[in-house]
């Protein structure tokens, strides 16, 4: 009987591998994934998470582009899950260390480098990415970033195997420099959303929420997700009301039957429960 012919490799996959090898310039392939631990995000990325040994980018949306608070906390959460020391380079030191600690990145894991100029920030990043003792490198860049500069950072990350993140900032919310080509493996935009209302009988702020927008990713489609901000372990959360019910669904009977109270401060600044105005009786939980 004639033997079956050997199965030919997928020509498209072979071509992609050849192009990737040319782009790496003979370097080893990427160093595996760094998963978010968020099912939707990990499923959307080809490796099941952020690629190690690669450059990534994050920025805010609208007015948040200038200070980049949500984007900085997003990056801090990504770095927190790596373990090991993190180098954070910036033009001027305006980081709020307790905020980074709440995202899982305590001060004893951070090395700060105040470089003063964008060019110096990029040089510090390149040197840090060559250091194998560092788990990751973050650089804050204001304004324009040339394609050749981002390419040098990508090559340095591939050689060192660490995770590299650019935090893009600008004084202009609509700065066209943020849309210029960049060699980053993924490009993210992070916008703050209103958090969930606090519990009825436990006043306080709920966990912050973000809208993550994946602008570009090699081998993946752009996407958008509403998530809960990074917790003390650096992990993102799934928005609770999306889990419990579909968008636009009516409130559950339990929610309607909750105690309906308003808070009125007393002289001792302690919240006092009083009946809601205009109601003759209080509906209690069924």
C-alpha cells in the first residue's frame, strides 16, 4: 500500500515565524506569557497574557493623559505579579508610593530613577533592561517618542527577558504624538469609570473601576473591557454586576427589598440611620 505523504506545515504559520525571526534579528523568541488572571483579557491575547521579553505601552484617556494615574496603577499591578525588583524611571519624581502599594507594588521592591529629560529616561530604561536581576522596567515619557527609540527598547527587552512598560503622558489630551507608530507589543489606554455604589448600610468607597482599551496587539484584535482596579496582589477584578446579570437587566427582588435609608451626620460625625424622606414606612428585607 502506498504510504501517506507527510503533512505539510501551514505556509502562513511558517511565513509568520520567518518574519518574526527577521524582526528579532537572530534573538531568542519571546519569554512566555505573563497572564493577568482575568479570563477575558487572557483569552484575547495570543499567548494568554502579556509577552515577557517585550515592550508594552499604557496611557490614560482624555484629561487623564497628563497625570496618568489609572495607567500607572495598571502598570504597577502588572509589575507586582512578577516578583523581584522593579526599576521605575521618570523625568520628575511625582509618584505616590502608597498608591502603588495598594496595587501590589510596595516601596521595598521599587528603584526610582529621576532622569530629568526624556532622552535620559530612555537611556536608563535600556540599561535596566540589560540587567537580569530586575524583573521589570517602567519608563514615563512625556510627549513624542520616535519609532527608532521604541525599537531600541524592544530589542533590549528581548535580550534581557524582562517586562518593559512605557507610561505615555502629555499635557494635551488629544496629543497626536500618542497615536504615532510604536514598536510596543501591546498598546493600552486606561480610563477611570465611576465605581459601584457603596453598600447601603456600610458607607464608604467601593473598589475603583477602569475601562481597558487594547489599541494594538501583535496577533490579536483590539478590544475593550470594564474591570475592577488592581487589588493588593496586583490582580484585576471582574465587574460584579456584569457577572450577576446582563447589562440593562432590572434590579433583583433582593435589591429592591433592601432597607432604604438616608444618612444624616450627627454632631459626633457618626452616621445616623433615618427613614427616607416622603415615606410612611420602611420596606425591610424579605
